[in-house]
C-alpha cells in the first residue's frame, strides 16, 4: 500500500527546503512555491487520474511561531 | 470509537505534531499534512494551496487578527478524512483561506502552512492529547459529534 506521508518524512530536506512538494507512489514528482505548484498539480491530475496526489510543505530549519 | 495516534514528524531537527489527512473538495481528492495547532481558532489553508486542492473560494469573508495584523479570510467547506491502520474518520469541515494580496507572495511564509485549529477540528474529538515526551499526538473521536 502506498504511504506518501511516510515517504514525505524521508524526503531530503535540504533539497526541498521551504518548498511544497507533490508526491505520487512515494516519490516527489514536482516541487516549488505555492504559486508554481498549481499548474504542476493540474498536469499531474490529468496524467494520473486514478491516483491521489500528496501535497505538503517541506519547512525551513527555523523555529515556527504560528 | 477508534483512537488515532500519530508520531510527531521531525523536520530538520524539530519535531512537530503534523498529521496526514485527505481533503475532498467537490470530488477533487488530495492527500496532505497539517500542523495540529491548539493556538489557532480555525483550520487555515494557504490560498494557492486551496486552489491547488480544488477548493472553491465562494464562501463569505471574515476578518481575523494574526501575528502580522488584521487579515481577511474566505470561508470554504471541504470533507477531511483521517485514516490510520484501517480506522477512518470523515468530517465536513469549515476552513479559512487568507485572501489579502499582501500575504500571497511566495516570499511571505506567515500563512504558508496548513493549520488544524480548534474550530472545528478539535470539536470533533473528545480529546486531543499532545505527549511532548513521547512526541506523539492522540485523537479520540467524540461519539456525539455527527
């Protein structure tokens, strides 16, 4: 069974630091800013209509105040 | 009722109570992860991310105070599904989406995170338990919540 969330926790943080990533089958298939990711997601949904993409942000190494 | 227990995820040396869930917005499904935030009054999703998830921005507008001052938020409704080892909880929830232009730039990270705040997320659970020593969060669903 595909577990994109577990795979997300293992993505190289330095490579995707501060970016949003889209994952399919436990692999990063796109990444970028929130604005950039919109078009990429549209294409991914068209190309993989039977899969549910995983979308989340890789944070920067800073303490957060939210 | 089943309980849901999640380990904090470690993000560059800092452990946070971030959990996976599925968003269904008008039939468009996206898996994602959100930070459980007892200090936030509501569920917040950044505007560009809400667009990417297919969430319609047609609800009413509310005003709120944040760390950066007053902001305007559009209300949306989505279904969220939390799954863990065969257990599942499904709820229709109200979400808030910041819409001010000044907070939409790619460099602005104040609202660049999905927050699972108290209303309504916490209301669906009898208990939301943070165990900082074990770095785990446990969600115990409320039977009486529809």
